[in-house]
């Protein structure tokens, strides 16, 4: 039995029934990493010994007859911009190549509290800036379905590890689609929770008003279980919402009768790959056959989302990344003559091309004389987009769109044209701007065998409705059962 192929909920049940040990599960995944990760390259850092130590502690707990939590003893990978005490957290950047955090992120603490064997830190686009994981300082990650294609980004390592079975589940971060788009490309489930539902404490900031941590999993049930484990209020995060979080697994009901699903016309129009469009329309027909009501509508302000997103995110990145100056921590150049040259050389050598591009864009947008024309205007557009979604959710329970306009593209295909790369986020950025929850689930394959993902968008804190809609689709289709042949 290949334990590494199984879902978290299957393994959790087997652990409780003493059919398998956490050590056996963890060793199976560690061996899988050793076997295939030299091809996929999901991990920047592997912490196999620490993971096996945690697994052993879980087995001892079970042997004493103690109860274990759901997900306890199930090994996971963590994106390398989420702080892990005593383990390198690099943001896939030369700037933080040797940074070892002295504390854990809120979500890391939550996982440690249920004795999660942490397998290691996952590759990403540098400082989460990118849509292909080709911007990592260390190496590019490959798509497990086709090693010549990208896994998406910026959480490409997180998605590829789950797709390649080198993690049972993983955590990623989503600023403009960085969980959902790679989930779509790698044929896994990716959830971007409502802004404020999961604490950002210990997530190394890219754009603070947009960033959100979420799970990448093999199926919808696992996604609900992981969200149960990581959601909750945190006093260390001023944007963390005080609320009683429900048990999301109770929303896993195979029934969408009477559910009203809206499909924005622009999201299935020009610019969307025909195979992706066909898969989305076929998914809509599946929902219709299951008793949901389907209606097309106009989401007018969404056409302004991409420019607004790149102004807001770059402005916030410019501010957040100012701390990397060669003084406090991180990389410091050896070639400087005075304080100003220390700053300039450190940042020139420590940051990659895409990070520098966005810092310059953001600094320009915030500069005197341009602030009102760019940043202020983008924030006004943000309000219009949020209002547009509010109006849509007065009528619909869920909004259905493609997750990405294309399937996974070939490595190097878009690296020379930043605008083409930015267009990969066209279906996802508006959700971060509005602070809403959204989930990508597999809904088909293109003629080249690459996965296609569909995106379900919900009301703020409406994750339960998303889980119900996603679970019902999953239970009535087979797409999530197909795995890459590595």
C-alpha cells in the first residue's frame, strides 16, 4: 500500500483505527521525496528527521491510548514564506537565504499543536511575486503532470508537492491567486480563505491587505480539515477576525439542490482558452443536472481588477520590503563605501528581477504627485469591485469562474514578457481585492493531459457554502482521482 498516495482524512482514520502508524506514513512520504523530488524540486529545505521525531511522538501517544486530533500525525509541507522556528525561511530569495526565524507563524504553531510532522519548506516565486515559480533564487519547480511545464505560482512548490504526493497536504499563501492558480495547474484543491479568517502573523509580508494563508490538498474533505486546524483569532494579527469558527467538515454535504450559481460572462469570453471555457461550461451543466440554478451575469468592475491589483500590491510590497536594507537582518553586500551604497548594493544584489520591478512600480505609485493618480485611484476601484461582488451575492450563493485563463504553460514561455505573466492572474485577483473566499478544484483536463481548475467564489466568511458546492461536484465527478504518473 502506497501511503503517500492517500488523502489526509483516509490516513487520519487509519491512524485512529491503529491500522498504520504515523512513522509509517511519514517515512512513506519522506521516501517519496527522496524518490521524485529531484525531478519536481518542490522543496527548498527537507526536515525529514524532525518530521520522523514528531511522528514517533504521535505513535507513543496512540500506544498510551490517548485520543488524537483530526490531522494529528499527518505529514505536511509549508511554503517558505511562513515562519518556522529553527528552520530556514528564505522566501526563495538571496536576501533571506540564511534567515532562521526565532519564532513560529500562527499557522505553524497550530500545526505543531496537533503534532504535524513538518516535512520541510516549499519552493515559491521570490517573496511570492510571480505566477510560475520561475522567480525562485534557488531553482525552478516543475509541474508533476509534465516536467517541462510550470506548476503555477507563487505557491508552486506547495501545489506541486501535493500533486506529486511528496506532501499529504501543504500550506501556501495567496495574494492575487497564488494558491488557486497553482492548484489549478497541478490538479489539486486550493483554498484562499476570507481575509482575516486565518492569521497572517509569521507570514513574511508581500502585500498586507491582500495576503492570506490557505491549504492545498488532494480533495475537498482534506481542505475542510486543514482549515479547521489553522483558522481562528490571533491577538498578534490586528486584521484577524474575532468569531467562532465552525466545523467546516460538517458542510461536506452532497447536495446543491436550489443553490444559485452565477457565472460572470467576461470570465468565459475572449482571452479564456477554449478548452478551459468548455470545461467550465461542462461543470455548470453538471451542477444544473444536480439541481443547482445556473445564470450568467455581468460583473462589470472585474475588468479593472488586474491594474488595480498590481498598483495596490506593488505599493504595499515597496513599503514592506523596505526593511531589507542590509542592516537589521538578511543579506548584506561586502562592496560598499558608505551607508547609501550599503543600501543600494545590498538590495541590488539581494533581490531578483521581478521583486525589483515591483518595488520600483510601487515606489512610483506612492511618490509625491502620483499617489492620487495611482494608489488612491486603485483603492477607489477596490471599493467598486467589492460593491459589485456584494450586489452579485444578493442574488447568487456562489460564483463560478475558471481559476486561470489557461492550463500550465511551458517553462520560459512567459518569462520575457511580464504583462503576459500578469494576465495569468486575471481570474483570481478580484477576490483578494474584495477579501472574499475562493476555492479551485479540478474540473477537467486539456488535450495534452494537463489539469483544468474551476474557481468557486463565496460571500465573506461563506466557506461552508463553498465546501458544500465543491464537495458535491467532487462526489459526482472523477477528476480529483486522476494523479500524475511520475
